[in-house]
C-alpha cells in the first residue's frame, strides 16, 4: 500500500511540474514574439479546455479501463506532446498541443486523486489529502524554475521534463496493480449524483474553481505582468515558485487544523485573508522582497483550497457519490483554469496593470463571506444550502 501511495504521489508531482513549467515558459515565448496578452491567455487556456473535456468522460473511462491504464495513458500522452513543443514553435500548433496536455494531465490527476481519496480513512483525510496537495504544489512550484534551463537551450527544459514523465510512466506500468473502482450496489441506477453533490456540498466544490483560477492566472499572466512592470526573467522565475512554496509550507498545518477545527472554518478564514493579501500585491511595484513576501503568504493561505475542498466534500457525501464529486471538482478546476488566463489577459490589455490581483483577491474574499450561507444538516452526514 505504501509503494502504491508513493507512486501516486510521484504521478501528482510530475503533473504539477508539467503545468508549472509550460504555463510561464510558453507565455514568455509568446510575449517575446509580440503576441497580445489576450491571445496569450487564450492559448494558455487551451490546456484547461482539454482538461475540461476530459472531466466530462473521466468517470466513465475510469470505470471501463481502471486506475492504472488511465494514468499510464495520461502520462504517455503528455510525454509525447512535451517532445513536440520546442520542435515546432507555432502558436496554432501549440494550442492543439496544450489541449493534448490538458487531456493527459486531467486523466492522471483524476485517477490518482480518486484512488488516494478512496484509500484514506476518514480520521486521517485532512492529513493525507493535504499531503497529496503538497505533492502537486511541489511539482507546480519547481516547474517555473525550468525558465532558468532555457539558458542552456530551448530544448533543455522540455527534455528534462520528458525524462521525468518517462520514469514515472515505467513505475506505473511496472508496480501498480490493474484495479478498478468498486461499484456500489445500485450505483448504475443513480441518476442524480451530480445534482445531489451540488445541492449537498456546493460550498466544498467551489474551492476547486478558485484554485484553478489562481494557478492558471498567475502562471500565465504574472510573467507578462512582471515584464511590463520592469522585472527580468530571473526575477519572474524566482517569484513564481514562492506562490507554490507558501502552499507547501502551510498545506499540512492547515490540513491538520481542518481535522480539528472544521474544514469550513479554515476555508473561510484562508479565503478572506489570502484574498486581501493578493489585493496588496500591486502596491509592491517592482520591489522584489515585498512581492516575494506577499505572494508567498497569499499562496500559502489559499494553496490548500483544492485538497481541503475535496476533503470537505468527502466528509459530507456518501461514499457512492465521491466519484461524482471528484468529477465536479476536476470540472470546476478546469473551468477556473480556462477563465483565469483569459480574464487576466483581458485586464492586462484593457485595465490597470494591477487589476488582475484585485479581481483575484476579491474572488477569494467573496468566497469566504459566502460561507455564512452554507451549513451542514442536523444529521451531520450531508450538507444543505440554507
């Protein structure tokens, strides 16, 4: 069981790496090619359009082919796509390649996170899901450092990432059992699982949208924001990982606190506090130190949103509905990731330079305040809107 968990964590790390590297590296390429911020953001959103499409069929595909085959297929698709990117620097082809990466990443993320969720006992859910989130955050934080590898050649960051994907793919094929999710009796006849998941746990499913919005917006738009503000590639590549580093530092403490103090309370507090700090980032201007501190603290506070939201939903929903809730969370993450770069790019083109941070921070504050409209049922088994 420990070996399986280690391999699943490895899968999540490389998934984070692929997104953490591709978003800023390709955004810098397109900015230097003279592509507008809006078109740059649209191209970046292609990755999440592919992910969005995959979430619509992920549950059905997983039920047919199982965890191992779905993860291996996702890893192989991303591996092949990564090797093509630097060979054909064409914005139209990159759009299609990002679609493919999104499909692959979504497949392996869905399979890995559901497997972890199902194997985790309720009393350790906050801790284990937080460790899962830390693993993704680790990969996502390391990814932007690939910008520095460009000094050795355009091919180098893609070659390094491809090698890591190949290694993890071999581990999955060699060591993971070929299993499928256990289907509950009568589950095939349940037609309202998605509707009920929304009705009972809508507040727990919103964090996935906000996390996707933040992640994609910052990694796609912040390089453009930084370049226009007067930062160089080195400063940008150094600052971006600290957003994820903050999440790594606070992921486990927040997960443990959520086990003791309640996940809703933690989500509300971190949403409001993190949102307010994001709104302060434009005031730092080009001061590297202040940007680093603000991005690290804000990223740390909201970096647990996806994992804590998923754990909160698992607390409230019957086991037979976890797969459906997992689909919804992945769907929300992809939707937020599509919206984020496009809104951020439009604000950079037509609004104030710091507008992307005001909008992002305001979204988190609004989420925190919405917690007052949500409560669990008297039985404590499910949650219902007030």
